[in-house]
C-alpha cells in the first residue's frame, strides 16, 4: 500500500539556520519518527537523483565524516555504475571507536535522514542493493524504520540491515565488505590490488559511506550546495557531529559548524583549559594536541592535520589533570593491540611491542634505557605496513602523545613517575568480555 | 612511448615473513626486526626488473606483486597487472 508523499512545501530553511542535522530533534532528544521526519523535511528527491546529485555533492564540497575526510563526489564518481555494473551501497554505522557516539546517536534519533541518504546514493549510482551496517543492538530499531518507509514506498531499492560485530576495526571499509560477503569476523582485507570501490561485496562495485555523511547528503539533495555552504568555511563547508568526552559529566554528542574555534565548541575559557593536560582529537587513531594548540584551533580537518592530528570521526576528548597521561596512553595502546585483526606480521609484532613499551614508560620507566627512541622506532616500523589503517592510527596516537606530554615523559624517565598512574582511567577501553548491549543509551 | 612505471607491493595478510624477497631483491626489500619485508615503493628501473620478477615468483606465499604505479589522477585511475598470473 503506497500513500503518496509530498515534497517539502514552502521555502528551504535558512542556510545559516543551526543546528542542521540535529535541528529536527525536540528538546528531549526523542527519536524522530517517519511522520515527523516527512513533516519537517518532505520526501527526499530520490526519483530525480542521478548524475546531477553527484554534481551537487561536488559543488557542496562535502567530505566523508567517518574519519577519512575524502570528498564524497570523488568517491561516488569512482564507482563504476551503469547497465552492466550494479553497485552495492552501504551505510556504515559500525562506529567501532569507543570514544565516539555520534553515529549511534544519529541512528537512534534521526534514522530517516540516514536512510534518505542511502536511497539517494542507491539511486544516483543505480545500485541494486542497499545495506545498513550497524552495531547489533541497533538492528531492530533501524529495521523498524526501514519497515515504516517500505509502507510509504520511499526507497527504490530494498534496504537490508546487517549487524556489525562489536570491535574497533569493524567499521574499516574492507571489514565491512568481509562481513557482507558472509564472513563471520570483521577482518580487513588487502585492498592494494583491487579497490573495494570497483570490487567489493560479491565482487561488485561497492560504496561504503558513513551514516552521518549520508545524512548530510540527504539535506544537500533537498536544498543544494549553496545552502550547504551557508555554514562552515570555504575550505571546510557545512557542519559536523562531534562526540565530546571529559568536558562535562557524561560524553555529549553535538553538532558544530566547521571552522568554529574549538574553544567555542567546547565552551572553554582559558582558565578552564588549565584543568586539562591535553586533548585527543579523532579518537584512538587520531592525535594528541596541547591545550594551547586546542585553544587556537578551528574545527577543521586541514587545521587538525597541520597540528599533526586529525578530527577523525569527530572525537574530542579532554584529559583532566587527575590522571597520568602516560598510563592512559598505555591502556589505550593495549586496547588497540587487543582489537587488532592479527592478520599482518608488522602489526601483530609492532602493536604488541608498543603496548609493552608504553606500559614500561608509564609504570616501569627504568625498563626503558633508550628512553622514547625505542618507542618512536617501533612507530616507524608499523606505520603504513598493515592491510588496513589500524597500525598507522596507533603510530600517530603514540607519537603525538610523546610530543604533547613531554613533561610527564621526562619526569617518568628520570625516575619520578607521577602519583596518578593508578588513577581510574578516563578514556573508554571496553574489555572484549565486558562489552554490554549499548543500545541508544550509551550516550 | 612512455615506459610504464613498476613498483613492488606486498600483501601483508598473506606474507608470513619467509624472507625470500629480501634475499633475492635487496635493492628494494629489507627486513624488519621481526623478519617481515619492508618494501621500498620507489619505481623499479628497467635493469632491475628481472630481479624484481624473480622475487615475486619465488615468494612461497605469492604475497609479493609487481604493479604498475597508480596514476596521480586519483584512486579510480588504477591500472595494475599481475605479471605472475
């Protein structure tokens, strides 16, 4: 039974109206159902989505929000499509990063923006299969949203919902493809020879796109590139979702215009900044920055890169003065070692080595006669040597920590470790056996 | 005619660190402390191509590939070849 769905009536929302994605949420943050979604945004222009949608995405300058910041139009353009090649499109909501919660937040509160984006991608690329890949606890909820849409005939291609395993690397593009190809484990594969965009799921061209990116696509398709560029900067247009840890009592997911000073995003005065040792941008594959760098940094990937970090999937974690930063680093590196796929020799040996060396730096610095040189050497040895980017991320995390926490490194190596090495850690490192069903309530 | 530019790529999942490549082609392959190859991704000059080819075909795991370097025009413009196949 299909009821016709009207396109949105009335003028487009102001280009400077903010928040955008989260603008549809009520003050209680309750999930937005299909009726409320259609009343606010109207139906997505799926029927007319073709090459001109890719042109719109190109003009909008939107980039991927899963962590790689790759231009969306370039990615879609690189996927062969047409009569002889029907691609698979995947909305990636695996979000294996424990310090990130924005994708789960978006999927539980605003699933229809994501599903609109997925159907737009399917239409523009003439895909014959569309998949939403989300953590197990979110599957039923997303399925219910898909069902509601089916009754209204909103999606040209049937949408399948598939559970992502609960592990850090589950969201790596090639891990996603391995699960969709029926493997039981989310293991990355070597894509140096045949990129997933041309040979992915069932050897078909495959688009794996982060769920937040698809939500932005859903609005760009409706309101156009000029509207999208009404917020953000020339180089980094639009808005992004950010997960902030350590600033307030609980982690908070928020939306912010790109280019906004991070001190404003975090509502942090110079006095308050004194309460923190440093900040981690981009999560466990991102990089540490000093508080003075953070206070002068705009929210943009090029700026974060210049500071030897990355915004990654939008994680900002502030480290309070109540913990030992080197103990935090050691805990996270051990977690990242446990979470590795264990497929590539340099990563297996290198991450185990880094876990051991960072433990030594935090707890037994006398066991590190060579100081940090030995740690940096192992970082160089793992960088770029895995099938996926997992080891590269750990290398950046460790290198940046050694550069930012220089005072602590010096005092540890001089035999004066801080008194806080046994303080309760603040960066989340879920134990594999202690992972709970998180549902939408984690944040 | 411009000669195609070849470079070596190792599949780190297949590689078990047998070390044959470093033995046969030290010009571009060295060993890390754990016995896994560090492959220099510089272009391979024509006079070294035979050595590279031998390293590729001698790998017991078939983990080493000689590939045509990707065009700088983007990741879509790839043209690779498995000379071993």
